[in-house]
């Protein structure tokens, strides 16, 4: 379906900001929804934010008002601006792209660590 490559993770202090990027570098079928999910050690993967090709967004309650997802369709790239980061945001963040047939592709993830 697509090959997704994430970047932008790192170590930041609580209250700081990071911006994640995810580029679809190989595309077999057009991607409709792109999004970010995260998985902390010992926990299940959870939705962070998703955005459709038309720009509709959905956020996890835990990140509303702090994170913003945007998308550049011409570049097949999705971004996640993360502000006011908390230690509980520490996780590996994975990018996902879903095509119009419902098939999903995943990136390998980028680590975000927030220190208190």
C-alpha cells in the first residue's frame, strides 16, 4: 500500500514541544486517512490523532488542545505538532496511512520521551 517514514522524535522536558513528520515515500494506492498512534511500554497501541484527505480530524481526549495534526497532500506528508508535553506522552509514535480500500500501512515509529 505505502511505505511511511517518520521523523522528529526525541527527548524533551515536560512543557516542551516536538513536531513529528511522516512521509509516504512509496505509494501503491492513494491514501485517504493518515494518522498517529502511540504505544508505551506495557500498554496497547492507542490513537493519538487522524486526518482525512479532506482535512477532517479526530483526536484522543488526552491530547485535545495540546496536539495538532496537519497534512500536506501534495507531499503525502502528515505532521503532528505536540505542545505542552507531559511525561505520560512518552511512547513510540507510529504513523499510519489507510487507502480507500481500507488497507493500512504503518511506519516503524519514532520515540518520544518526556522527562519530568
